[in-house]
């Protein structure tokens, strides 16, 4: 029943281990899986006890491609820039060349070049994350889970992520990190400003 996943041409996915409730529901609906076991975080996170110290250091980590929502981030920063001209974010990850060209053109059209720093692929995720305070994850993808979110939270970062799919199940909004409505740059900008303007 497990390999090669088919019996008589039908996909059989039973039993299944998944990291999120939405994926369990999808497997049940699409493949009629019955024996589904959810292991939500699979990591023990330390209790969230972070004191916000300004200025905050912001980072994005993930493949730089359309589904990761960096267009939304650019729009959000355009809204924030008049009030917070010093805001900047470092971007780590392998790049979709065509998308990066279009993204940099958009950044340039808004005169936001000083706000975005493309750092390339990161070989030491834990070491890199320890240099930052906030992970920005404006993903548009149907994220099964969100490993980088867990890694960031385990490293003590605050995460601002899309309130959908995997990230919505990992994060307790305003308890251990922040969620904003998918594809909404105004909501993302509001979350960023909430942290920037937080008392020291």
C-alpha cells in the first residue's frame, strides 16, 4: 500500500504523516486518506520572551521567486519609507533570475534600492538568523509548513508571516509572532510599523 503509492492505478495515501491541519484536510478530500496523523511543529520551541531593542534588523530567507510574495514586501516598504527612511531588509536565498530582474526594477521604480540588500544563498542558516531580529515571510504559496519560520522562532526572532496555510498553524498571532492577511501590503506594513514603533 505504500510503494509505489498505487494499487490498480489509484493513488493510496494511507497512513500519512503531515505537519499541518490544512494539508490533512486536503489529503482527506482529494485522496480519501483515512489514517492521517498530524505532527504540527515537530520542534520544541522555547517560551517566547523577547525584549524589543531598536533599531530592529529585518531579514527574508527563502527562494526569491514570485510565490514568496516579495512584491508584497516591496509595496509595504514603499508605504513605510516616508515615515521610516532608514528601514532596510536583507534577502537571502537562491534566485529566479527573471523574477529578480523584475523585482529589482520595481524596487528601483519606487526609489527603494537602499532598503533591499540581496545577499545570495546562505550556507549557515543558524548563524545568519542570529544576526537579525525579525523574519519577514510574505509568502503567497500554499506552504505545507514553513521550516524557516520554525528555525527563526527557535533562534529567538519575531516572525511576520502570511495568515494562511502552514504559517497560520505555526504562529500564534500577537503571542509569539505576527500574522497579516495574505497579499495585503497595507496589513504587512502595519505589522512592521507595530514592531518599529514598539517601546524599548
